[in-house]
C-alpha cells in the first residue's frame, strides 16, 4: 500500500514538472493591436498575443513580463502576474496593455501621430514567461517583430 502511494506521488510530481518545462515549446504570435482610448495626456495601448502549445500535455506560465515597442519607441512594459494554462494542442489569447503618457514620451507621441491612418505599424514585443517548478523558477525570452494592422477606431 505504501509503495502504491509513493508511485502516485511520483507520477503526480513528474506530471507537474513536465507541464511547466514544456512551456519552452510554446509558439507566440500577434493576434491584434489597438489604441483603445486617446485623451489629451495619454493613450491606452493593447496588444493581444496568441500562445500555441504544440505539446501532448498542458503547459503552464506562472507570470509574463513584457516590453512593447511602437515604431521602434518603447511604449509600455509590465507584468501580467497571472497564471496561463494552455491545454495540449491548444491556443490561448494573452492580453498585454498599458497607458502611455505623452509628457513622458514625446518621441513616441510623434511616432503615433505620424502612424495614424497607416494600415500597418511596426510592433516589437519582448516577452519573458516565468515558469515555476518544484525545483525552482526559470525564464526565457521571446521576441516578436512585425508590421501588423492597428485598430484606430477607438481614437476618434
């Protein structure tokens, strides 16, 4: 009876570790980007990423840090401080957002102003998923750099 209990603990523990280790195999891509609100002093900038898990088991991200650049200028950074479980062979939308104050970033404001109306803008995103296991934490960096459509509808 005791040996069966130990086997169950080992199987559960291995599954737990394997779920978190497999997060390295996730594929990230852009889904959408939008400027949701524009006021006299700030804009709300939103980027939706899609995480795809090509593995046979679920993957778990315990936290996600990010930096987003708009037309080459650092726009927003932050951390989701949220768990994301991506089922095996599944997809999950991860939303990254933040406010940009014009007073703090005059060059970025010029880039946004000059990009208004363009069908595509250059968005660069650096994300750092953090994975926790019973043996510790690990992180890795993913960089996406593409010209993508930007939804301007909410601005005016």
